[in-house]
C-alpha cells in the first residue's frame, strides 16, 4: 500500500448490511456478473465485520480496521494508524499519523469525498454528521437514502459528476456507502409488497440491482488513472435466523461479511 497511496486513486464501497451467504450464492449462480468479474476465482472473501451495525463498523473501518479474514491470524492490514505494539501493522501497511484514514489520506494530498447512503451519513443532526464530517467533501440527499428504490443510481450519477470536475493531477479517495441492501429493500423484488416486507429474497434482489449499476461507478473511478478499489459489507443482517431479525446483535448472519479488493486499470492503460 505504500506504493499505491500517492500513485493511484482509491475507492472504498461499503455495501451496507450485505450478508456473506447471499453475496456468495449470487456470485456462484452468475447473478452478479459485474461484481463477480472482480472477485478472485469469482468468489467473495469471507471476513468478520469490525462492528455489528453501520456506525460502529465504519468508525473502525475509517481507523484502518477493515473486515478481518475469517481464519486464524494475525492478518496484516492495508492501512493503520501509527500505534505502538500493533500486531497487524506490517512493512507493506500504509501507516498514517492522524486519527483516521480519511484525514491521513487528505494529509497525503488526496481529495476525500463521501457519498452517503444510510442515515448515519445524512448530515442531519450531530450524529448523522460524525462520519461524513471526516471528509473534505460529503454528499447526501433523500434520493441517496434507504427509502429510495433508485438510491444507487443517484449515487453513481453524483460520483460521475465529482470525478469529472476534478483536476487530472488531483488524487481522489472516494467513499460510497450503498444503502440498497438495508431495509426497506422489498421494492427491489418484482411482486413483493410493503405488506410482505423484507426477506432474504428481497435482500438478494437488492444486490442484483446494485450489480446492474456498479460498472458505471468503477468506470468513473478508473477514468483518470489506475484505482485501487475495496468493496465490502460493514455488517450483515438477520431475516429470522434462529429467531433473530435485524442487526446490532451477535449472530453469524451479522458478523460474517463479503470482502474483496482489486485494481481498476486506468481508462488510458
């Protein structure tokens, strides 16, 4: 990462609330082709979330604690704050001297931009302003929120505008919090209704919706130069698993998340 930072643009996409099992099933079935083409051997990496709900998980992610591989460690991290005694800071880790990765990248000359999705990124009130407040530039509007059936399309359009407006020499760290998997998601499955509610099937349909549009986001991110991309979930959610519903609880469906990272080669490469 010490070679990547300062050379390439960076993209971090959190597919908010996406379960690992649903993501893995759709990849295996060929239902998310645009995402699957960037997965090693077409498979998501199984990881453990650093938190059980959006706020806690993103605080950790922005501190450099991305979801942890679901296998015995230690696992060296891509990014880490300088911290004495850290067992997961390795020679190839990009170490920053600020409280969080966002300000660390800003200090390294990056333009840091947040395109919010769920309520913790809406900037409405003190709590909803904490996470987007880390960035030099943040964007949220109702069309980006959980209640919008076209939220991700609207986010991608904003990302395209942002990238097009940057000077070529300006490095970019773009963060997109995708709300489509979060409840309510029933409107992504044809035939589902508000009364029938959210289910594992509507959750899967929401991921298919995201996949249909994520290619545009990747194209924008790579339009100026090579981009290092991280795509992951911040936590999963339960749909009646062992009697549990929702998240902010300690269940396998919540703690186990999909993860991948890859390079998007520059459009002129």
